[in-house]
């Protein structure tokens, strides 16, 4: 999985998003501030298509209306506005059309400046984009690749908002817990990942290990120009990747792992390779 999967492009010319504090919105009237914000808002370099081609199958999505716009268009957002959600969904759907055995998880987990009418608009967009590819809510343990292939389903949508109950194809957010370490310290992050794996529910949910470091205000203040990638990610990714390599998948093991800048190391290939351990278990059992 990728963290803030859509943030490969953010619009410096757009107003600051409603996910930001009032003080930031005031400061952002200075054009340099938006340039700095971009350095800290972008957590991925690759487009959806490039991430999919690189093996990413779980997408972490934050969305917002654009206050002041007359239309109900919904955009991706992380500090600054990204592309229209509709354009991203179409890009993902094109990949799925070309690869009918591939399955993706789209996790809509943060909504800003959206009332129910915005949600209905977005949900209809999701239905229009994927149609019969959408997998209805089912017992998590039943959702194998074989199950998905037989039903010709390719998309699981997780929707962290009460309206999800009105639609059979919207999985509630509690089926995709993603505990967040909220730290700049790589050792604290790895300790947190270990602890939350131990607390993982044995049945009935997926699980996201967020292998990401989060800058604090003082981190940004000290390293304004360097940005997220050069300050936190480059230096710590090797240690994070070593933790990933030491994991086991399956019940009480890792399930989905997300990272920033997924192309900087062999992140996707390393996570995918963990599945071989399950095959080895099967072979030794038989």
C-alpha cells in the first residue's frame, strides 16, 4: 500500500485545503509558503498507474470539496488540493480493465468540507467508475482471490462515514483499521508497529501497518526547504524495510503495509515476497 496515495500532484495555485489550521491558511497567502507546503504534502512520486504497475494494491485516500465552488466536484487533498477523484478512479479502472485478475483496496478514510450531498455525489462517482467490479461487504475471511475471480470483482471500497450502511458495496471503515504511530522517531515507529500487530483482531477485519514517519511542526520549521523526503524518508526507509523483511503474513501477522515514496526502495517487491512464506507453510503442511 501507499500512504496519501494521490499526493504525487498537488496544486500550488489552489487555496489551502480545509484540512489545515487557520494560521496555515493565513500564512499561505505568501506564495513561498505554498512551495514549502508542497515539499511536505507530497508523499508519493508515482501516479496511480505507475503505483499499480509497481505492485501497489492498497490506496490511502483523503478527499474534500473545494469550498466556494458551485459544482459538487470532489478532489484528493493533503494540505493542498490534488486531482479530481473522478480522474483518479478512471485511471485505476483502466488498469483493472487491462488486468482482470488484479484486485485493489480503496480506503476513503478522511473527508473534509463534505455534507451528505457531497457524499452521495462521490458514492455515485465510485459506482459509475467501477460498476460490477465492486465487491459487496462479505465476511472478510471469505474474500479470497478465488472468490473475487469467480464473482468478477476487483475493487473493495472502504468508506469511513455512516452513509456506507446504505450501500452494499461500501465496506465500513472499522473493517480496515490503520493505527497511526504519529512519530518522527524510527525506533518508536517500529515498536508501535510491533505492538499494534500483537493487538490485531484475529478475525473479521483487514489490517494496515502504517510504516510511515510523521513530521511535527518543529521538524518542518527546522528543515523547511528540505521537505519530507529528504528529512525523514530517505534516512529511515532502510530500517523500515528491514522490519518489513522480518515479518510474517497471515493470521496475527502483517496484512497491508503502507509507506511513503514507495519507489525509493524495493518496497512493493519486498512486501509481495512475504507471500512466499505462506506458500512454504502450505507445502510443509501437505
